[in-house]
C-alpha cells in the first residue's frame, strides 16, 4: 500500500486559532481592568494627584470630598488653563513678571488660602481677589515685611486681630467683602497710608483706636451704613482723600475743619440737607461731591466760581424698581451695582480734574441690568 496522506479542513484550523486569540485578548482586557481597579494603582494615582495639587498650592478642600480624593474634577487642567490665561494677560501687559515678594491669587475655585503660603513669610504684598475665601488666618502676623494687603471682591467676613502686628503695612484694601466690623488692633499699624473698606454694605463704624493712624492720606468707607463721620477719621491729620458716599449721613460734624489737609471729599448719596460753614475753613479742599436732591442750605462760597474749589452737586435719578414687571429676574447684585457706581464716579472725577471748571449741573442715572 502507498503512503497515507492526512488531509485537514483548513477552516477548522483557522477557527481553532481565532478562538485562542479571542480568549487571549479577553484575558488581557480583564487583566487591564483588574489593574485599573487595583487598590495599589488607585493609591498611586491619588498620591501623584495630591502631590501635584500641593505643589501648585491648591487647597485640600478643592480635591478632597468627605475624606476621599476626587480626581474626576479635572482641577489641575482648570488651574493650568487659568495659568495660561494669566500668562497671556501678562504678555499683553508687556511681559512683566511677578515679583518673588508678591503673592497673587484669583478665581472662585479658591475657598481657602493654600497651606504653603504660611511658609512664605518673606512676602511683601498679597493681591487676592474674586475668590470665595472667607477668613484671613491668624498666621498673617508672621509676615512682618508686609507692605500691601490688597483683598477686594472676596467673601471675607472677619479680619484677625493679628493684623495689628503688621508694623510695616502701608495699604489695606478690603473693599467689596462681607465685613461687619474692623478690628481695633488695626490702629497699631502706624505706617498705614491707605484704607479702603468700601462696598461691604454693613459696616456702621470704625474703632476709635484707628485715631492712631496719623499717616493715613486716603480713606474710603463708601457704600456702607455709616450714620456719622467716624471720630477716628477726624483725628487723621494728614487725610487728603475721604469718600463716605452712599451711606446714611444726615449731617456733618461742626469740627470737620480739623481735616486741614483734606483735598477731595465725596459725600454723594447720603441724606444731607445742609453743609456746615466749617467746610470753608478747609483751605486745601479742591473737590467736593454731594447729591443735591435734598440739600437746602449750602455756603455760598462753596459754589463761587472764582475759587479753585470744584463743587459738584449730582442730581441722582435711579430707575424706579416698582416699574419692573412681576417675574423679571434682576441679574445685578447690590455689590455689583455699588461697584459700577464707584467706577463711574472714578472716571467722572478723573475727567473733572482735567477741566478748569465743572458743569453747571450734572445728572447721573443709575442703570440696573434686567431681562
């Protein structure tokens, strides 16, 4: 007999190897899923994520939820994107780089200051704005080189007493926050030159201890609830700019002429019916701005065009809110409106300074953004 030749069906061989390949791929997929769900892999991922967040100074509250690290919020990508936007903005401003002595922070994702900040006690300036930060920590007393605390448009509701230990502080801006009081210890900052507490809406007084601030030249307490000029302000002998507009003033103190260095006095949007003759004793007064709606008695010399004093009486005509139809949503908050008002007046006053005389009357209309 001849040789036997065994003949296989090629389709059966192909099916066998395809089955083996499918099983191998399925095993690889399951292994990858097992590794992905592995506690060690997850711990490693979380550790790297936390380390990167700490390196960038991101507060723990941003990436930790109920004790667990949340890596799904893509926080790092957002921070990096904001950083790129900030860098582009700096490039547009001429490519200026931040000083190593200046700390800057902005963005509503910030609810507390980064932990790494307390180690940077060499800083001379803080510029923090548009955040949801509510508390300035007590360790601020460690920053003995601090010159400028610029903290506008946050959610700060309290200033620590330790702020009074910043003996070199020259500027404090806590405008448009949620402060209801100012710590009396601030009076120990004897080198302070500028104080801005405007737009907090609920401030009613300044502590008498601020009388010690003899170097202050600028005070802005507008858009609050002051019913009288704080006594401590009257004792600031070098005060040149005083803005107490948009408060609840009914009158001015008769000894207002104690402010002998005063040059600009903003009083508009109050309930004043008269201006005291003591204002005539302020020889350096160059600008006074009032709301003329309720004024019935004004010293004639204040309005005399032959004097260098610019007397501006604004006729304020706000939109009647009762005209809003029921169901309309007012998009503009009170703080936004007050901020717009201040920006308007800032531009208006800058324009006045460039003129030789002021208009015979000025009508200012306040707008509210509505849908």
